[in-house]
C-alpha cells in the first residue's frame, strides 16, 4: 500500500470530522448506533411486515430452531454451539422471573444474548413462570412478566436485531381461557409504553394449545391493540392439532388473515401426546413460510423433553434426527439471519414473474407456468399464492417456473399469482393473477351411506358416511341431498349444514376436510321429523352424483 504524509491542517480537519461523527453517533438511540455499525440493518430490527417476520433490512426471516431449558440447566449454554452446528437459526431460551423459579439475573440474560450472537442464533427469550397461571394463583401473571422485562430494559435495549421477547409461556390453563385476551393486550401495551420496540411474541391459552380457539378468535383484536404492529402469535402443537387437516386449517387461518404466527413448541416420540403428526407440522410450516421451534434441547429424562441425551449431539434420539435431518427439517430449511452475514448482504429483490398460465386443470389440481424472474445474484425459487380479495394463501412452492397446485375443490373458481425469491430472502413484487375454474368431480368417484341411528317422537339421529372411491384425495368438499318429508337438521358434528326447504348442503369440519383416496369420513346429526322419515334418495359431492350404499 502506498503511504502519503498528511499535512498538519489535514490532520486537524480529520480530527474535527471524527469528533463530529462521535457526537452524531452518540445522539442516536442504542439500536440506531448499533445499526450504524451494521450496513444494511435498520434500527427497527426484527419486525412484522405484511404478516411476515422480517429483519431490519426487510429480508424475510423464518425461524427454524429448538427450545433450550436454560433456567433448569444454567451451565449448558455451550449447547448453543451444538444447536447452531445442527443448522438452526433460532433458539428459544427458557427464563424465569422469580415467581415460580429463581429469577434469571440481568447479567445472566446479557450473557445468554451474547452467546446467542456469538453462535449466530436469533434468540427468543421467554418467561416460563406464567405457565398455566389460570390454575395456580401462586404463579406469575403476564403483568408480572412484563415487569420482569421492564427490569431488564438496559440489557435488552439495542438488541432488536437479535432478540424476540416472548412475554410468557403458555398463559392460562383450563380456567376461563377467554380471560387471555385482556391480560395479553395489557402486557403488550405495558411494554410498548415503557419504550420497547422489539418484536413481541405471545403464546396461546389452554397451555399454549388453544383447543378452545380463543387465540384464533381474538388474534385480530390483540394484534390491532399493538400500535407498532410488531407482534407474532405462537401456537404449541402437541395433542390438540394432530391431523394434517387440523394443522393446516389452524395455521392457514392466521396466514390468510396476514396475522403473524409460528409453532413455538411441538414434538416428541411417536408414542407421546396422541401421536401428533410432527412431520406434517414441519411440512406445513415450510409451505406457509412460518417458523417452528421444537421442544426441546435438554437433558431431561422425560422422553417428550429429551431431544439429546446428556447434552451430547452425538447421542441424538430419533425425534432429534427428524427435526434436524427430516425432509422439512432444520438442516434442509433454515437460513441464517442476514444480521450475521447470511445472504451475503444481498438486498436486491428479483423482478416480478410473468403472468401465470394454467393447463391440465382437473377437479383437484392445475398446472401453472410463468415467465421466469431475473435477479442480480440468482432466483432461488417461487411461491404460488391463492388470491381471495385482499388476502393471500400460499398454495405451492417451486424452484422452477412451473408447478402443479393440488388439493383444490371441484367446480370452484380460483385466482393465483406468483412471487420470486432469492437466496438472501428478498421477495419480488407479485405477478399478475390468473383465474382457474376446476372441473367437476368425475362421476362414480364417491358413494354415500345414510342410516337412521335412532328415532323418537318428533326427532331422530342420522349418520352419513361419505366414501371417496376415486384415485385422488378430495378436499374442501360439499355434500348435497334433499329430504322429502320436511325433515330438518338441528345439530351436526363432522360438518356444517345449510338448509333451504328440504334441500341440505354440508361442508366439512376441520377434521373431516380431506377425504383420502379410498377413505371415508362420517357426519352425524340430530334432526326433527313428522310421521314419515324417508331417507334421501340421491347425494352429490362437489356437484357430482354419488352411488348410494
């Protein structure tokens, strides 16, 4: 390198410029000062945009990681390096605020954050003392947890690029879970009033599992109460949502409404918690571009908590192999946060894909193709979305400029569009839309068995078995039939009825939404009747006639 000698005057101007720079930098908030040292990272840090979690530079960030029980294993922070080595980009760290377990001190939390950053992991910090506080009056509340976070403000300030604050774990057990909404809003607003700009995560009630659909029903009002819009919901999926239809229905309800959500806990051996379908949870999360955090990286002897034995990654259990190395596992799907250098600092989005065209449209699928996007580095893939009014639902993903969208409903109109994305997580503008109407269900691909289970004066109980005799699954079905004697349906399980005169249509419940090829679902109901109770003579499924029997 060639060196030149500076004059005294130039040295003076350089010193003055440096002094001015320090004054300006000192006037910035801690997060802004940090951002000034990190090109491409905004002071806002992690935040929600258009229903998705993004980094300060606007790049999408999808959490893929595990929970770590730090409160109970305070000497095992070295596990963060092992978690990172398995491919994770996030770790959810268990803390305590002192109401049930010994509180984690400010210095300890500062060390946790430092170790997360040193291991290039986004850190979700959560208070575990709130677990099920509807049952235990001695346990902490969300309000007390908010006070704990406020007491840590000096430690947490300026870390918005690296941490998410999960106010409290699994608040409200089985006692009045409807009471979850107001305390959740109050705790969020308490943190915002104290000056917290971080992304805040809130767990569902019912031990985090929302089996009474309280969070699903009230999420919009809770989200609207946070004036920053920097809020993400967390569902814990164990024994409640344990089929593909239930998993997809619950998560898609949030994504369609552009309400941010992730799976904050799930997992365990196949013989635990009713054998929930964790592989479907991971596949659905990947399809919808939402995060998941497995429970748990710990040395606990309880199998549901035991991801590795004795904190040794070389002794990983079968559940550990699935979560890290499965088809939709962490090693295959996690992308490092750009704040740590992931994505090589690329901030340029691909061009918008061309308008898609449809071909080979059947009752349940359609082929879509489009003109490929271009990018300064390279297009990594495409996301196909279903557009319904102002909402979007992810329908498929592809690394090529074509894909087959499946799981459609017969004789139904759809509108699809495409986004392109690059390896850094930059997403293009949306393409124009294409309209597709699926074909009718082929005749003879269904049969219906109808029977009266019991009768009494003025009423009866009926049962309808719908069988898919075709070669592909039927989703989002509609069954239609007609009562000839003035019967009416007053209560139904397995489906939702609509009746006009004698004409009845039935749409599925979440757990009967999909009828696999060769499979069946059953709908039961209570009805009223007169003196005659003749069975319906004909049934249609998605507009196509079914065989009786």
